[in-house]
């Protein structure tokens, strides 16, 4: 082994705002950085996500291959029908696509993520 994964880093036009969205979505806490900072970290439960300021971010446009998603997060939920209104209330929006065990959404910046319920 050469190293261990330290963070997944997501670009955002407002790093703190997007970090707060994911902290609420995943039950984590903003552990480093605040409004206006270029680097914000959320962590807890053995997980860590970082967000870096990217004021000129051009978000993906799911499912348009001209602006591909680049990455996405799968977020496990025990009951998608209970989770969906909560994630939409946080500022996510539902995207086309999905299947028998996942639904596709965009975070407030436009990064796709999925709610999955069949681990």
C-alpha cells in the first residue's frame, strides 16, 4: 500500500454552502472552514468529504455527454420515499434516470448523486 484515501474533493462555486448541503444529507458535521473559505471539510462516522472553491465551475448536465458528470456519490437510504422529500427540501433536484434500486438527483450546484436502497 502506498497511501490511504484521505478525502473526496468536490468543486463548488460556494464551498461552504455545498459542504452544508452534504453535511445535512449525510448526517456529518462541517469540521473545517466556514463561509467564504476556499476549503471546507465535512466529517463524521469515519467519512470525510472536502469542498474547494471553484467560482467558475461549469456543472455537469445529466445525462448530456457534452457536460458529463465526472463522478457521483451513491447515498444509501433505508426508505427512498421518506428520504426523497427531505433531500429535495435541502435543495437537491430530481434528474431523469433511475432504476429498481436507485434514483438520480443533482445537488444544489448540479453534481449528480443517487439515493440507493439495495446495498
